[in-house]
C-alpha cells in the first residue's frame, strides 16, 4: 500500500522532478575540488598525497576530493605486475579523464592537483604536456581541456621523477633531476600554478641515495604547499 502511494506521489510530481534534480546537481558542485594521486605500490587511495589533500579539506570546509584511479605500479606483484611505463600511461589518461569529466560537470569549481612520486609524474605530464619520453609516452599535448586547465588553480608535485632543477616552480635542495627528468629548455604553460618539491638526497626525483627522503615531503613541505595553494585559490 505504501509503495503504491509513493509511486502515485512520484508520478504526480514528475513534471517538476527533472528541473529540481538539475538544480540540485548544480548546487552540489563544491567551490573547491582536490585530486590526489598516490605513489608507486601505495594502496588505492591518496597514498602520501593525503597530507596535502587533507590539509586543503580542513582549510576549506565544504571542499571535496577524489583519488586518481590508476595502477601506481612498477612491475611489483603487489600491484598486478603492471610495468612502470604502462602504469604511467594509464595514470596520465586517468588524470585527464577524471579532471576533464569533473570540470565538464562543475565548470566553476576551482581545482587543486596533488601528486606524490609517480602520482606527481602523471599529473605533471597531464597538466604540462611534453610527454614522458623516458617511459615511452610520446604524446606531447597537454591532456587537460582548456577549460579544465583554466580551473586548475594550484598543483603540488612531491618527489616527481620528472623534476629538473632550474625550472621556475621547483622547490627543495635538488640541483640535478629525477630518473625521468624534463629535457633542458622545457617550459610548462601552467608553471605559475605549480610547486614541485625534491631534495638532493632523494634517489627518485634527484640523484641521491636516501630512499627515506622520498617519503618525507608531506612532513617537510606540507605547510609550505598548503600556503601556496591558499595563495592561489579565490
């Protein structure tokens, strides 16, 4: 009986249900949305990017976040034995798909990108273009739509293997580059929106030998990264 009454009532309001639903969808778009991409072999979710992701969520009540869904693998059995190059290619595509799709649904929402290690690499390639030739990714185009790029207000890369000392957005003590460093003369069209962190002792984004450094950027630079993000958001 109750189900029949409910069905009848829904039929009765059918004429107004669609526009109301559309209005609800528009109102549900947050002012700020964060995308986080984890490092190699980290469990699905934000991985070490969570420090900055959670910092933004705490600083801006009502903001939302989502993790990039990609293998985050380097051939290890724990992540399906997906090769690093394949994981990078899938990751770049996943960043482009997630960010472009979100922007098409919420075109006025400000976007923040936070990528850690391989997660930084895939966001770097998607936002800046230039490809990732060391991993066999030869598409040099910016993978985000022009509309999405416009709404990306800040991007944080930590331990990005594409780090190259001397670029305007590089932060930290590394004076060299990572194992997938950008070529000499590279310029990212979104450079003013980025901070990329790497220290000299890191063996992945630089040429050091202390793997522990690679996992420490959240603690070392998290506050600085959040301050940069705040300076870029409206």
